């Protein structure tokens, strides 16, 4: 191990490991310090995303979808299946293998790019020095031309529902349950709460989600969130809004006390998942002599180019402002590596796609109708439902719609909101459109293959100008 590098990255999640690879591609010597240990023992690259976030949650969403298909959907196709047996331990083991394969893949990429993986804790010192405390061995002081902080985030805990890793769980624990709880409570009906609630609902739990806000999925376009809520409730998710959890008591079950508009309420559940958001990992990140500026919520303060207040020190991903999304962190990592190399790196924060991997999926990019109204921006809106889409009908996936918002004068696409099957894939076309400053007319004049779900994007673009073909405008 050297003690001086061009770049030291602290954190090997999708923000940090991508920054490390890009810096190495640009000819720099790179070390990446990461303290994560899978299930408390084995060091693993990939951070939250690969180990306890995006990937394991999608693996379980996929497994539970397969199960739901067999138990609830195949009969409609004339396929009768009997003797269906659920082996949750095997499902979890499959998820673990997906994770292990992918984190192993990052390790290979580090080797190929000659990036030094330092297993342990990193702490920023003055003058672009970093204190490295390995899992095994003595502390060392390393020097760098530039330091990139990419330490990510962890679940927020609330006093009313302390987690114990047994009955009251964070999202980490929700990905490890080996039995289907009869009754599952989820505090927080946000992205993670809905995804975890969907997994266990499909596998047979009776799921109740308690959400503090009055509005369901507040950041999502209202028309889309209303549509999605209806679909989730049809599937059996019990979503209770305006609920403030005040206390939990544990015995053989968990007693969850909460207040809603009618007063004090109580539910009994076998497991409780606390999914009320995440907070940045900034404890023990900088030595007390280092004046690293953070904001009131603990995020490292950065400008549009992810420069902190300390020259030569950058911060990217969940530890800084902006959406807590893996791809946002990765793009920031690429931008910072390129700027360190003297290139013009840039992130377009206006065109970051968001996805919720429920059924139907919810995906969006750009502005909501409410945001446009509040900003006084004149806009036109075009919608098209999947119920009128041939492919969606053939797939029995008729729930949801596409909504396109474009500027009333220039027709430039300002936002696209999709609720429906494969919304996560459909949104990519819309992100490209926004990156290229496309108009709704551009999308309307682009040929979309038939029969595909993407024809609903095409029709929604036509509907902006009230000329959709397969609906009355
Ligand atoms: P992280 O992935 O959190 O990585 C930070 C790494 O730094 C960790 O390994 C940590 O151990 C290490 N570290 C922290 N402090 C130190 C230190 N001082 N020294 C050394 N190492 C340190 N996002 C999506 O885009 N799509 C999804 O589908 C999605 N699903 C999710 C599902 C769940 C259940 C969860 C919890 C999150 C999900 N996310 C999703 C969010 C996504 O995981 C995060 O946005 C992303 O991981 C952030 O990347 P990051 O590199 O900034 O930080
Ligand atoms: P997300 O940020 O998408 O992970 O969503 C977290 C959700 O949890 C948000 O919708 C919050 O409104 C909700 N939330 C936060 N604190 C509480 C709480 N104490 N009780 C219920 N819901 C909460």
C-alpha cells in the first residue's frame, strides 16, 4: 500500500466506486476506503446500493412477483398450477447470491483498474490527508491530490419505534426475513416502505402502512399518485395517511400506537419495518480540526460541481443534497473525477429519473403539474392510459398511464410521469428527450414500435396537442 495517491475516495457505494473507476480511467492513482461488512463480517464493495439497497430489494421484488404470478395471475392465462410451495429461505439465499456476484464484480473492476481497496474507516484530516483505520492493523495517514467523500446514508431511526433487529426492523432487516409475517406494519409509505410492503404483501402478509403526511407520495405528480394508490389498495396494501406513530410496545407481537384525525389508534403486528427516510453518514467523517461545512440536516455542503468548502475535497451521492438515488450519486462521481482531471464534467439535475419498483411501477422525470403551477409556468398536459394500449392488454397490465407536461409556448418537455408496467424502462426515453431539450411534438413524431408499452408515451405526446389516435381527445 502506498501512502500517497492522486485521489482517495472514502466510500465504495455507487457514488464512490464509480468516481474511483472514472478517476483511474483518466490516469490517476486511486485508493478507495470502505468500511462496509456484509452481515457484519465480510468486507464488500458496492455500499448500500449493492448490499442492502437497490439490488437486494429488486431481487426480492422480482421473486415475490414470480410467486404472485403463479398464485394469482397464471390461471387467467389458462395455466393451472397446483401445489405451489414457498421457500423464503431459498428466496433470501438467491438474493444474497445476486448481491455477492455483483459486489464481486466491482472487486474485479477495481483490480482491472488498479484501484486500491482499503478495508476500514476513512477520516478526513487537514491538507487533503486521510486517516485510514483498517479493520485489522494500525491506523495510517495517507495523502492525496484530491479527496472524494462518498460515505452515503443510513436509515433514520425514530424514538417512537426503536429497532431491535428482531421484530422492529430497518430496511436492512426487511431484506433478511426468512418467514412471512402474518401481519406486517410499515412506518413510512415512501419509496422504500412501498417496495418492502409490496414484497411481503405478495408473499402473503397483511400489510399496513402508516404514513405521517396527509398526501400520498407527495413528490409524485398528483394524478399519478392517486392512480397508484388505488392500484396498491386493490392489491391489499392498507395505506393509512396522516398517522403519527407515538409508541411501540413489544411482547410476542408489536403493538403500534399512533394518532390520526380520529384520535389514538393501535394495531398489532408480528413485524414492523421503520422506513421513514435516510440520513447522511457524516459521523466520524472529518477530524474536529477540519472545518467541513455541513447543512442543518447533516449533509455535506457542496456547490453544483460537488466541491465542498475545502479546496481539493469533493462530496458526492447520498451524503450531499439532492435525491438519494444511486444513479444521481454515480453521475456526480463521474463529474468530480472528470473535473479533477481538468475536464468539463457536469450533472443535469433537471433530468434525473426517479423510479418506485412497485406494481404498477412509478417513474418520473422533471416537473410535476403542481410545481409548474406554483412556478407560474404555462404548460400543456397529455395523458394516455395503458388500458387502451394493445401490448398492455395482451400482457394483462392495463393499470396506469403516461402523462407528459410541456411548455405551453415552446412545447419543450418539462416533465413526464408514468405509472404502469415497466415504467422504469419507459422513463429512459423521456430522460433522453429532456436531455436533448425535445418538444412533445418531437416525441409525437418519433416512430414507436407496435405493439409496445412505449406507444403510450407516443400517444401521451400526441395528446398534448389533443391528437392522440386511440382515445377521444
Ligand atoms: P452508499 O451506497 O450508502 O455507500 C456508502 C459507503 O461508504 C458504504 O459502503 C459505507 O459503509 C461506507 N462508509 C461510510 N462512511 C465511511 C467512512 N467514514 N469510511 C469508510 N467507509 C465509509 N436508489 C436507486 O437509485 N434505485 C433503487 O432502486 C434504490 N432502492 C433502494 C432500496 C433500499 C432498501 C435502500 C435502502 C436504498 C435504495 N436506493 C435506491 C438508494 C441507494 O441505495 C442510494 O442512493 C445509494 O446507495 C447512495 O450511494 P452512495 O455511494 O452515495 O452511498
Ligand atoms: P422516503 O423518503 O421516500 O424513504 O419516505 C419516507 C416516508 O416516511 C415519507 O413519506 C415520510 O413522510 C414518512 N415518515 C417520516 N417520519 C414518519 C413518522 N414518524 N411516521 C410515519 N411516517 C413517517
